[in-house]
């Protein structure tokens, strides 16, 4: 298992045969005078988990609806919504005027990388002005960085599920308040490959957890909420087609495993703690490979789950920096790593230009 492999067994059926009852909730009229109806899931108790917590499955929202389904009836009763970690708010900023034309949102871990992407997309779209003059909209906070370049929003999300989860809550509310429609959300980043050559770009089919289940579990008020992590198939296929039109951007569609940390959770032998053998690690990676996993990172499940729950078309596009069957540490020369890290940006930029009609 040393090279790219797009032929892999599909995941076993992970559908959970449990029903959820919904009741209609009519919210008070919001600031825009619109009265909205949402579906509020009723908790199904008595379904045991490992810790014997109650659990329920959230109903899914189809991707085809261009508007965001923000599942929080409380938002329309609030006089002001402060997006604290962005240093933005509904009273202090005209969000529809600032962000209403957004059609593509790209998020990635590193603040510097997302600034570089903003500069890159500025150049690729041939926008007026100097690409070096892009400004951080969130400069009033040190949590995240945000850059708007024409119809593209570039945002950092930090490292790991908790950090990207906070960012996504406020990003989705921002897009909701800005009345954005028909946009696509991308996560672009790096990952460890599973049976792939370094430099391979993986467009995620399903984001799976460390048990290879296509789901994300969120604990809410002591109850486990299970959400699907399937991503939009049409966007993934379109990205794969775009990759065939580019040079030196080897790309496959595969499952992405999301873990809660970089070392033990990913079966690394080089952390401060390690309680398993080399063979234990390789056996786990083989199991992952056989279920369709082609790369490992730390954000995809919550990203996919939140986007799907809110009806947002989304994709995860990550490059592999090493083949985990060959080792754990990244010893690739810096200049090669920089070129690898640019590959997801190049691919997503080409996708955006095609959608905007700038390339055939």
C-alpha cells in the first residue's frame, strides 16, 4: 500500500435504525419581520450508550435547499447577536452589506495559511487592488482571522474539533444574518495519508470517527446527539473533475478519519505517551484502509456534521504530508511541504473560477 488507490471497499451501512419524532415550532417574528417555522427534535430516552446516556439522532436537512437552516429558534428573539470570537455583531455591523455577496467560504487551520489563500485567490480572480492589502476583519480578536476577497471568504479555524466547532457556530450564524444563499463551504488543509503517496489530495467522501463510523457525536445537556457526516456528492465529483484539469495535483475521493488528537488518537508511536506496539498501529491502519479511509486529520467530522445539519453544501479537501504506513514524523523538506500545502488551494481556486465562469 504505497500509492494512491481510488478503489476501496465501501463502508458498511452505518445507518442507525432509530426514529426521531419532530414537533413544529413557530418562532416569534424576527428583526426582519419574518415568522419562521422550524422542526424541533424530541429526545428519545432509554437508548443506552457506553456511559448509559440517552441518545437521539437528528433529522437531516437536504443539501438542495440554498438557504441555511439555522436550528435555533432563540436567535430570532434576540435583540442582538454578538459573534464574540469574530468581534462582529448584528447591531455593530451591517452583516448583509458586508457579507451578503459571499458564494464561497474557505476555512483552514492556520491563520497565516488562510491569509496566503486570500492573497492567492485575489490574484486568481484578477481583482482590482494589491493582493497584499487584504485586511483581517477579525483583527480585534486573536482567536480567528478572516479575509473577504470578492465573493470568497477565507477564515482560520485553529486546530481540532473544539476550535473549529466554535468558529463554525459563529460562521453559520454570520452567513444566516447576512442572508447569504447558494454558497459552498470548503475546509482546506493537511493530513496524514493512509496508503497514499505524500502530496496526494483527498476529497472527502465521508468523514468517519475513530471507529470508522460516518457520524459525529455531540454531548448536549448530558445526552449524546448523533449527526450524519456525509458530504455533498456533487461537489466532491466536481472537485475531482477539476483536479483532472490541473497539473501536479493528484486527487482521489476517499473517507477521512477524524481524531481528537495528533498523537495517541492517530496511532503515532512518537508522542509523550504510547501504550501500543508498532504492529498494533499497523493493524489499526490496515483496518482503517479496508473501510475506505485514505487520510487522517482532526476537524472533518464536526465540519461535515454541522454543515449537513444546516443544509450547507460543503467539501473537505486535504493534502497528505506523509504515508502513515511508512512512519509518523514529517521529515519532508520545507519547500516540498509548502508546495504540497498549496495543492488544495490550487484545486479549490480552480473550482471557484469555473463556477464564476472565468475558466472553461
